[in-house]
C-alpha cells in the first residue's frame, strides 16, 4: 500500500477561501514533499519540509509537519481558480531513493 | 525549456505489441526515476538510476518491463507484450541526488493498450 494518504479526497471551495489538505504516512521519513498535478499533466513540485522542521511557507502555501503524529498539512490561502488541481504528498520512507505518493486531494476552486 | 522531457506524450498500441518510452532528465541531474500512475491514483515507483546504474526496482516492474540509462543521460522504458492493464501514465523524474532530494517530473507518456 502507498505510504502517504491525503484527506479529504475531494474539496470544493469558492475563490478567495482557504484550502486545507492533510497527509498521513506510516513510517519514519527524512522529508515530505507536496506536489500539484493539473488534469492529465505532470507533477509540479510545491514545497519540501524536512523531518526536523515543523512549518514552512512559500508564497500562499503553508506546510506543517508533525512527525509524532506522522502527519502533514498543506494550507493554500486566498485560493484562485488556477489552484484547481490534484495535490499529492510524497514521503521518502526514510530512504532517499524513491517517493511514496498518496491518492491525492482533488481541489476545485470555483470562480 | 530545461525541464524533464518525455516522448512520446501519447501512445496507443494493441495488446501484445512492444512499446518504448524515452525520458530526458535535467542535464546536471544524476538520478532518474520512473513512476506509473493510473487514473485517480498517485504515482507508484517503478525504478531509479544513479547515473547509468539501475539501483532499485519495484515489484511492480514485471519481467516484461525493462529500463536502461546507457550513458547516464537519457533513459528508456520498454514494455514487451503489452497488456490492457499496462494502460497508465508513465512519469519520469530526475534529481540531483545526494541531499538534493526534490524530484522534478516530466509531463508523462500516456499509454493506452487496446
């Protein structure tokens, strides 16, 4: 089974609202990353957070990591229609050689 | 464009045929990864290369699948005797390796086996 699992599976909000997605994983990690995928396209890297970090920001994105709960959250503030996409968390399972992805959260931002 | 490129972008084939996909990583990246993604799911790891050496293969990579990276630059993924269950998006990613773990993904090759 996959290492990371996102919650919720789908999220629909109005433009301007904040969107929060959660990710849970199973084993120890060195880092956790969030990716965005527009329909039928490749993945775009958003942000990387290391296991010794608790929070990171990048523009309208805020990521938190709680290694004791094996969970992470991605907050997108002031969402835009262009943020409509699937969002995946990826963990390295304590091994830098590959990533484990969840099934993603499908975000729909209505204009 | 200096990102990861993949060719072809789409491939339709008949069951039993062989197909080959190509991935050109970002030029200075020594690690190259292949993933498979089916509809509604996240990518699943298939294999990765450190330069020309294939260092890890997933159990998903059956005997019909083979990947190469002959000169440590571009890579090919071949599927022999394709089956309908091989229909998926095949994604390639590259990274600098060492402590630079961020993987940069290409646009993918979408395979449809009829």
